[in-house]
């Protein structure tokens, strides 16, 4: 089992990186590696790992939903609330109905089995949509109109709706259900949504008390362990007591944590992003390992036709109805094609259930579920970042709602005086705290001498664990510092000043004063003995 875990993580990472470098979505490489290691080909994985796949998949979905909740913007969500609500029902309902209709024609299914297939195929994949939408929010595409937030929320509601219909149909086909129970379906859907949101709210409040007031966690790792365990417990509890949506409760938990304790939400957002790096590999490699390729051959062409008809006739009608009356332009509405159609997680989780129950057409249902994953997941993961710049408008990123990837670069301006050690020590401390890289600049008026060599050696010793570049310049000191800082786009300039006199007396006519006056970049001054 240990060897299997190593193969999953290492080969999944390497294959994803190779595929990314050729311009395709990394999950495609992970799925391919999973297929190659699965039972039908290499058979390299321990059976225990495959048996654990559903639980590992649930854990990955929990991480996805927490990231989604922690990335939602309340103001944008209120602005697009009607669209988000309609996206939660209409596209799935329209696609479900279209697939049920065409399945009766292409595969000679009865209406109930066709609708069961429609439920499975119409579900949207949080494993593809959530990371894609969060990347858009981090880049600013569509943020002014809250398009990513609407898609994220609509996708979560859609899966709640679809899974409720699916479970009801299974019960109907297995045991039979009274007409009254069917009439009660809308009440069940509303109940699951309302209770899911309410439970997410209550648990978020409890967590803020535990972590912010009682201070039970000593560091962000403890915080993510506590929150992740509770979120996973919500999903597991919903499976035992299906009166609320565990998915919605988990997503709501992340959303309400932003409202109750924004600093805590920011720390959790960073840690869950780190967890997703591992969870993504496990999710898609095991997805590939569990795919049954042998069932695809007989239904390949009619299956592709069914998926295309469901998308173009069914889901497109749902998208149109969802955005009627909104402030979205036609380009933004068209973005729903790549942004709201990928399928993977739900199909992998429930696609084999009809076959395991012995229902007629279960093998065909599984084959089409597999086909929907292989076609829409990689295409969606590629299309979201590809078409967003072409169809969406770029707005200002809100760093309080998403993790903004920004490489921090510091400039340390040093001379050959003893103060250089203080400056380098300070910049090293900042760089370690912020995971920054450093530009060390020494302005000389002559050729490099012994003192400059000693300064290089001091820099190498104090910045040994930090990525840095040592540069020299032959110019007016203040000009060289400001121009170098702007050219390398540093976030801060760190330089020294001598003495403990009032700042305005010391700096008059000095290089420090000149840099402060000319630089549009913040300047941090370090005194001897490291007094700032």
C-alpha cells in the first residue's frame, strides 16, 4: 500500500506537470497515469488503495468545497443572487430532461432509467469548476459582475438538486414510491438547502469561538486540521442523516468564516490551497484507476452524441433562462459553455451505483458517466482559463476573498560600511517571513575591490537560505537605487541610515533622503544596532 501511495503521488505530480508544460490541463495527465496503473492495464495499485478511493474522493471534495466557500464574495453574490439561484436548477433540469428524452431513443431506455442517467450526467464537477473559478477570481476576470461567484454557488446548488433527484429515482426504481412522495420533492430540496446553510452558519460561529476566543489552535496547521475534520464530518453526517446538504453546509462554513473572522479565513484559505495540491493528484489519479475502459467501446459514438445533445439542446436552454434579465452581456453568457459544463466528481461517485444495484442498462450508464468525465473534465479545465480573457472583462481583485499569488521581491541597498550587516540581516528576516527573493545592490564609483568582495561574502553568508542576486552599479547612488528597484519591480527598498538623531536632521542631503524623495516604492530605513 505504501508503494501504491508513492506511485499515486509521484507519478501523478510528474504527469500533471508534463501535461501542463505542453499546454493541457494537468488533471488530464493525472487521469492517464491512473488509467495506466489501474486494474485493466498495469494493475500496479494495491486493492486497498482502490477500496479507499471513495473516502479519499470525499476528502478531496471537502477541500474543494471549503476553498469555494472561503473564496465567495458576499457583495457580488447578492448582486448576482437571482442568476446564481437559477443556475442552481435550470441548466441541470434542462440537461437532465434532454438526456432522458434522447436516451430513450438512442439506447431504448424507459423514461425512469433515462432520467436516472440524466441525473448523473447533468451534475457539475466541483473538482474542475471550483479551482477554475478561484483562479479567475485571483486574476480578476469577471469579478466586477461576480460571474465566478454566481457559477460557484449555482454549481453547489445544482449538485444538491441533482443528487436529491437521483436518490429519489433510485428509491423509486428499487422499491416504488407513492405519488405523494414525488409531490414532496420540492419541500425536500428546500429543506436540504435551508438546513445546509443554517448548519454551515452555526458551525462557522462555533469554530470562530473555538479558534479565536478559546485559542485552541497554536498555528495555522492546527486550525486547518480542526476545520477540515469538522467539514469532513458534516459531509459524512449528511450521508447518515440526509435531511441537509453536507456539500452546501461545508461550502457555507467557509463562506460564513469570512464574515465572522476574516483573518482566520485568510489563513485557512492559504492552508486549504496547499492541501488541494495533494488532494488534486489523489482525486484524479484514483479516478483514472477506477475507470472501466472496456465498457466504453460499445457506446462511444452514441454516448458522444447523447452528451452533445444534452449540452446544446438541454443545458444551453437552462443557461439562457438563468441569465435572462441579468446584466451579463452575450460574451459573459457564452462563457457558461466552458465555465459551467465540466463533469467529473459526481459522475465518478455515483456512476457505478445503478450497475451495482442490478438495474437494467447499468453498464451503459456507467460507460456514459466515464465518457462524460474523459471528455468534459480535461476540456473544461483547459477552456476555463483559455476563454476567460476572450469573453470576460478584467476587474480589480479583492485579496480578502481569494489568495492572490504575488512574488515578493525586496531590494537591499548596501555599502561597505558595518551598517551593511544590519541591512542584510533585516532584509533576510523579512524575506524569510514573506518567502521573498532579494536583490542586493551595491553602488560603486570604481572597479570592484577587496571591500566589495568581502561584501559579497557577507551577503552569501547572511542570505544563504534565501534566493538572491548581487548587483553592482556605477552611478549616482540614489538614481541607481530607485531605477534598479523599479526595473525589478520590488515591493520594498531596505537601506541604512547612521546615527540616532531625528530623522529630518540626519537625512538632509543624504542618499537616504534622496531615495525617499524620488522613490514611488516604500523605503525601510535601518539604523545601526538594527533600530528602524
